[in-house]
């Protein structure tokens, strides 16, 4: 089963790409609805790098535990008819809680310059879930992704002010 998002957001693709790699920015996408906290002894990395594995605890509003999730980050760059598309993939898996009943968790987020407006970003997400409980969990995840879409639109203009990391 899939949940898809397709938005044009108010920041350039470089700023959106930096935000996708920021654990803090990703946690802000859920706002007060879902809280993500590191289950790692040293905390979360400051940036998701390809090959990064991290475990987070999720809760509703920081009160009701939702379980633990392994995040495994990878990147790839492809081309489509409009040019470069950068894809961030979380191929981790829920470890505990209701989502752990899923056999498949594959979350891919793609950013590229918006058609006709390179100062904005075409943001696409695809969450693929599978397993016997997927039909039961899909409505709640779909609702959470609609919340994410609202948060992405609201937060994207602030990402434009992030500075590029120095190398």
C-alpha cells in the first residue's frame, strides 16, 4: 500500500535537500502531533548521511508511546524530463509499537526545482507499507501524511534561510 504526496513548496531545491538531511527539520515536520527522540546513547546525528542508521522513539505529543523506529538513510540522484531529482530514502523499519506489525516500510522523498520556477521546489514523497496490518494502519498513516504536507508547506520558507554546510 502507498501514501503519496506531491507539493510545490516555497524554498529552492538545495534548501529542501538540506532540510531532508536534518534530523531536527524532519522532527519539526510532525510538530506537536508526533515527537521523535533519539534512542541512541549519543543522540541523533546533526545530519543524515548515506548509510546512517539511527533509532528513534516516537510518541504522540511526547505522552503516548508509539514505538521505536530504525531510520536507515540513503541518497540517490536521477534525472527526469525536467532535470535532476534528488531522492532521500529511509529504508529502516518500525521496531516496536503498532507499526512494527508492518513487514514493509520504504519512505522515499524526492526534491527537484519546481517546473517553471527554480526558486521553488517540487517535493514528492512515497511511503510504501506492507503486511497483514497495513490496511488497518494505512488510514492513520495517510492522515499523518496530510499533516506532514501542511507542516512542509509552513516550514519550507524557513529552510531557505539555512546556510549550506561548509566542507
